[in-house]
C-alpha cells in the first residue's frame, strides 16, 4: 500500500488519482477529511494527520510499502511555518517511515535545490533530500520546476481572467521553466510502483522558459482583455520587510519574486529528460489555451443561468 502525504495538493491529488485508476491501494494523510472526499470516493483510505504531529505520521506509515511526500508549507506561518512543516515535519516523516519498515520513500524537492540557496525553503528541500538519501530506505527524489497550475494560472492567469487585471512584481522579465502537474505525476507513479527510479534524483520541467510578463500577455491576448500592472521592486521590497514579522510565508514569496537569474536560476532544458523518457511535455501555450477555454465555457454557462 502507498501512503501519500500531501494528497489534497495539486501533485498529490493527480498522483493519487492515477494510482487508484491503476488499481493500487492508496492511503492519504490529510489535515481536513472534507478536502479529500473525492479521493475517498475514488477508493483511497483517508487518515487524518499533520506533519507537525509525529504520532499521526507513525500511525499513517504503519503497514505501508511506499511513501510519497508531496506536502509543503512555503506560505505557512507560526505552528505551520516552513521550518516546522518542511524541515522538522519531513524529518519526522522519514523517521516514521523507516521505523515502519517502509521500503521506498519518494520525496518531492524542487529544481535548483542547493545548500547555499538564498531562500530558506529551498535550502530545506536540499537538506531533506540528504535525510531521505541517508535513511537506508530505497528512495527517489523528484525535482520539478514551477507548476503551471499555481505559477502560470493561479498566480497570474486566473486573476487576469476573473478580475480583468494582474499585478506583477518588478519588470517580471526573468525567464522561468514551468511544468504541468500532469507531466510530473507519471514520474511519481513510476517511482511508487516500479524500481527503475530507485536511488535516482530526477529533474522534471516543461518545454518552455518564459517570463511572468510574457505569461500575462499570453492570457491577455487570448481573453482580449486584461491590464497588466507592475509593482516597482523597491515597493515590493518594503512590503516584504513590513509583512515579514506578521507573515513569513507571504514575505518569502515576495523575496523569491525579486531574485535575479544569478541568485535563483529558474530556466531548464528538457533535452536530457526527453532523451531518457520520450514524453510529450505540455507547453505553456497549450496549458493557457486550455485554461482560457475553460474560462470561456464557465462564463458562457454563467450567462445562460
Ligand atoms: N507548486 C510548485 O510550483 C512546486 C514546484 C516544485 C516543487 N514543488 C513541491 O511539490 C510538492 C507538491 O506541491 P503542490 O504545489 O502540489 O502542493 P499544494 O498544491 O500547494 O498543496 C500543498 C499540500 O501540502 C499539504 N500540507 C501543508 N501543510 C501540511 C501539514 N502540516 N501536514 C500535512 N499536510 C500538509 C496541504 O494540505 P491541505 O490541503 O490541508 O492544505 C496540501 O495537500 C511540494 O513538496 C512542493 O514543495 C512544488
């Protein structure tokens, strides 16, 4: 049986659904049962727990052969801070899995994780990679680039479509790689059900490197509307400093959006991945086409009702 920690997130949910469709037994550790109702209906066993509650991790790991760690708390604060969830919580999850004799641990890190990264969240990813490698369990580490679902649509396109405008931080011209979760989940499924990715660290990205500004324009052209505002970097920097004592997660996101290419390179080329795995990766263009078509359908339905 496979335990998924983070099953209500975009990657966790997509992976759980694929595993269930293929007939695998899935247990989902979730904080809020109601958010996992669709997974329960699809056949998953739902257990309530939290990465900040070690006994709940031990209970969840009992009887599991494989574990998929795909939760995070980049935007968290207080008891749910990134330090508590991404560092302490994930270390506790590795211990709980090892004590439960889990055979294989799949950890979701991120592209560009490194020891001296300027962002604490990314340094934590690098550190937990080491904890997983040294755990004695079989392991696979996934290092995806930014998910299109969040970074293309939720943070840019959705606002532009629904509100008619979007606010970008600074010139937003830094090229970034984006990947669709539908292209990441199959790697998680293979790591959780086969042995070919054992001991591997796999970088997974999409075919395009584009800037946030280009993304906003791609939505605006398709929707034939949308004003694009740019928050000057000094203002964003002052906002991050003011928010930091109140909400470290929001300050972190502002910090990340102001790092230049030298500080945080976000481009990636798919040639090596495609040489090993002949895939058809989702382009940013195709992804935005789908989101805009959905928006048109929803708008049409809303007008008719
Ligand atoms: N998003 C990206 O662009 C991106 C890029 C590279 C790597 N990654 C990594 O990929 C993985 C999946 O990301 P995602 O974007 O799919 O996540 P997501 O959609 O933001 O969802 C986060 C998940 O973490 C769960 N979670 C948060 N705090 C928790 C806690 N204390 N205990 C248990 N579960 C907790 C959430 O549960 P609730 O539903 O209860 O909130 C949710 O299921 C993460 O490890 C992330 O760091 C993401």
